[in-house]
C-alpha cells in the first residue's frame, strides 16, 4: 500500500502492479560451484601431465624422389633433407633455391629434428626430367664458379693492398737508407776537405821554413814580422789546442800508417792502391765473418801477402792497430775472437775508403 500511494503521488497514476516477488530472485548464502571452470582446470591439468613427458623427436619425412634427385646432384643427405623440409617438399627447384640462399648457415649440414607426431610427408610432387636435372646442375655449377671467382678477386684485391703496403714500406726504408748514405758522404767529404786543408797548411809551413832557411844561408835578414809569417804560430796554436780533445786516437794512428805507406811508395801508385784494397778486404772479411778463423789468421811468409802488404812500410802496423797480434814466433798475424772490435774495424774501413778515394791523401 505504501508503495502504491508513493507511486500515485509521484506519477499521478492510480494503477500499480506489485511485481517485486517476480523480479527479485532469492538470495542464496552458499558459494556457487564453478563447474565449468573446474572442468577446464582438470582438462588443463591433463594436458600438463601429458606435455611433461618429453616428446620423441625424429627426422622429418620428405619426398624420397626429390631426396634421391638432390643426392644425385651432389648434395649431402643432411643438407638435402633440410632443404626439402624447410621448402615444404614443394619441388626440386624450391629445394635447390633454399640451399643457395642458406648455404652460409652454420647448421646447413645438420639433419633437422621434428616431433614424431609431425613426421608426415606431403604428397609427392612431380619430379624433374633428366634434362631439367642437368640444367639445374649446370646452373649450380655456374653459381659456384661465379662465387669462387668473386672470392678469388677479393683475395687478389687484398693481396694487391698488401703488396702496395709492403712497397711503401720498402720505399720508406730505401729513402731513409739514402738519407743516411747522403749524410755519410757529406761527412766523408767534410773530412776530406779538412785533410786537404791540413795538407796545404803543412805545405805552406814547409815552404815558409825553406824560405827562411835560404835567407839565413844567404845572410839575408829575417822577414819583417809584419809579413804573413806570424800566421804560422796561430795555426800551430790552434792545432795544439785542438789535438788534446781529439777522441779518435786509434783512427789517427791508422791514418798515419796509411800516410806512411803512401809516402814511402809514392812512385808506385798501383802497388799502394793494391795494398789499401787488400787491407780493406781483410777488415771487411773479419767484420762480416768474425767466427771464421781463416779470416782472422794470416801467414806472414805467404808470398802474396808479402808482395801486397808485408814488404810495404806501415801495412803490418795497420793490421796490428786493427787488433792483429804476432803469434808462434812471428810466423802468423792472429786476431783472437774475444778481441774482435766492430767499432775498430769500421774505423779501419772508413780510413781506408778515405785513403783510396781522396786524391790528396798522403801528399806529405
């Protein structure tokens, strides 16, 4: 009744039908059972129990005709099976194309494995005729040949780059060697000029002394001190102040031996040149082969040695400055292996080269 009166006041209608009992369902306090969900869970549980077991794997089934044709074309069996399996056993051409596209795969020659339930081969496709097989073989050979040529060209390019690099290094080494040789030649020319200057100075001093001696013998007075003669003490003073600081004592002694040899035999230019070249050969042989005793031992009685060096004053002295010693009662000149000094031998070679090439060497 209350609901009817309320309905009339609100809507103005007097008709009111009570359908509450029909519309409202009874409320149950019990928890409904999700039968469908339980059924699904049970079904899933059954699937899990089945999948928990490791399924057996095996080689996929492929078209045996296509497999045989691929093996006839020279493909390994594992590669042929893999190609047919992943190309879907579509055709021989599809399998060949798959091999060409995947030939760089690391597992190209591994047999594929699939679940045993999936080992079903598709319906066999029509095989190729012998002519088509030969054509495919020719195409594969041409592709392989082109690929090999490309790889060979690539290797040739790499080799050419390496040759260019080595050539540049050799040119650089040659340039450095030429620079060093140029510096050495400049140093030698400078030394030759200094030697020439000293020789001229000695000649000038000798002429001044001869001139003064002649004036003395003729009873003439000495030259005026204002003359250029006082320059002599200056030169001597410069020499005396320069000599004590010279480090090349052994080089000076070697040079003096060579100068003595040339001055003593100044009328025998060929013999002097032969002696210098022979001494240079001795020094070079020992420096190049220090362990060879035959290059470090010289018989003094040898006729060729006596003719070239032994009879010439200063020749044996030069060898002794190089480190040679007289042994066995003076029968041999011998350079012990422990006394081989490369620096001394190089100095000897330098002095000999200067003596051979310098036309003013040994003028006095």
